[in-house]
C-alpha cells in the first residue's frame, strides 16, 4: 500500500526545508534506510532516509525548492499503484508553489510510465561531506565521477584530488569589470541565513544591549600554552578562552542567564556556545558542562564541532542549550569588535586578536601581548557591576591560567 513521506521536523526551530538534491528518481526501487534526499534546514544539511520498501511513485518537490514541515515530499508504494486519492487527501502545508505542483501532478497520477528526469536529476549527486571537502580544496564536482550508487560522489572520490586537477566553482563568481557598466548578482537566501537574520534582528531590537571592554595581558597564557605543548598537550587559545570563561561564570553566575519575558532564568549548568563561521552563515555548537571539563577535553570537542560544522554534519542537538556564547575573531586579525547577543543567552563575549604592543610593567615600558574582550549584555538581566566583575575575573584567569586548574 502506498505511503506518503512528509517533511520531518529536523530541528526545534525548523519551519521548512529546502531539497538540496534527490538521490532517487520516480520509478526507482527503494528500501528502508536508503538515502532519498539531502535537506537543508535552518541549521545544517541533513540526509533523509526512506522508512519504506517499494517503488518511488511520486516526488512532490524538486531540488532547490522549499517545503514546509509536514508537507508532502514523496510517495512510495507498489510499482504502478494508483496514488491519486492518497495525494488529494494529503495535508496542504507546503509553500504555495509546491502546492500548485502537487495539484498539477495529481492530474497525471494515473500514468504508470516512469517520469522523465527532472532538473533535480541533473544536479550534482554528492554527499554533504564530499561537497564540503570539494569546496575546501577548490574542486569542481562536475568533473568527478562518483563511485557510490547511481554515480553519487562521496568522500573518497574527492579527498585525493588536488584543486589543480579540476577548475573550481564558487557560490558567488567574480564578475568581469566592464568600464561604465553596472552589474550585480542576487543569491537566494539559504535556510541558515534566513534563521540568522531573524534571530539576530529579534535580539538586536528587543534586548537592550550594553558593552563593556577589558584588556588582558596574555604573556602568561602564551607561556602556559607553550609549556603544555612541550609536554605533548596541544590546545588553541580559543579552547583556553572557553575554560577561562566557564571558570569566571562560576564566580559570577548571573551572566549565565536568560530573559524569559516575565521572569529571569539563572542557569546552574554552564553550556558555552562557540560561534563558527561558514560561507552560508554562523552556527553555534555548544560545549556542555564546560566548567567540568579539562582544557584538553574542550579542545577535542571543539575540533570535532568545527569539522562537523564545515562538512554540514553537525546535528541540531549539538547546537542547543547554550547559556553563554563566545565569538572569537582574533584569527582574522580583528583587534576589537562587539557581538549581538545569541538568544536565549543574556551575554556574549567578543574576543579579538593577541596584539604585540608596548605596555608599562612596574614603571618600565616593555613589549607585551594584549588581547581585548568586549562583553555584550542584556541590560534587562545583567547590570554594569555584574558585567565588569565577570570581566575582571576573566582577565585574572587569563593572566594566571594555572589558577583555573586548582
């Protein structure tokens, strides 16, 4: 008996998904567990597997189009089965364009001939990880022959190919400059970019932000990191920052809070969100119970999250539950900036680069290494004294990193 496959809710904030690519076409046999399609949500690109055995009778949304949660994606049943009545009774939660396509398809539902390949069949068939590796290496997937089912390109097909072997394509191509000629390019917003725009706009216009900046001497932190590296323990300054922030929150728990409209939630657990920038936008994986983990444990977890984020393999559950967020732009040579609060947090810390600069030490001018940090706070929850006290303790943690281990 034919069954409808609906768009599942793949994250807590998802309202619709965009079909990146179909990996099956009408008339194909499918088994439970087969990869049906790749779906772009507001947080990641995820793989949609079949839960049915049978023949793919109908595809309701072509690649590149959006469908609302619980909208019709496909129908799987016995070969040649009549599914018109089932389709007509299906929920109409898809976007208007998709609903119109469904009505059109229903008229020709009695046809038992396999459908002609749609534009989705002409798209590149590649796993999200393969696409991410190709983008990182500058590889054009059009010139690669896939080794998986139906010619699908997978990790092994691209990881040993150099960028020199195939010309790269980019999301936004560099246009030739023609004197006296105006030109532009418009790019459709991704689900991730839509969500970022909505959430940060809400945060910026509803939460009264105020900003406090402090500067830390990073000489001891640099020496601490170098000594750990000599002992075979490697971690980044961002890993150290996560640990230092978590330790400072323990002494200033009010920065670890959320505004809930008619009440304030003071979180007893410390879950640090770490902003990771990608071409499509920003994701914030969460280091949970950061204060209870060593710097080495934080380092391992953070690296895994960055790799998952870049390959679009990070899961929604790994980006939920943050109680405080860190945005570090030091690696981009940024000295100082302010960040917009990441809901539901009451605070976000913006971290700049470690800069070599003259400092005064015991009355003498020396070359020092300093780093600026700016705390953005929701004034409905956090007062200036709380913000400045937290930053003072954070500065002490970074200038005396061994004290965090006691």
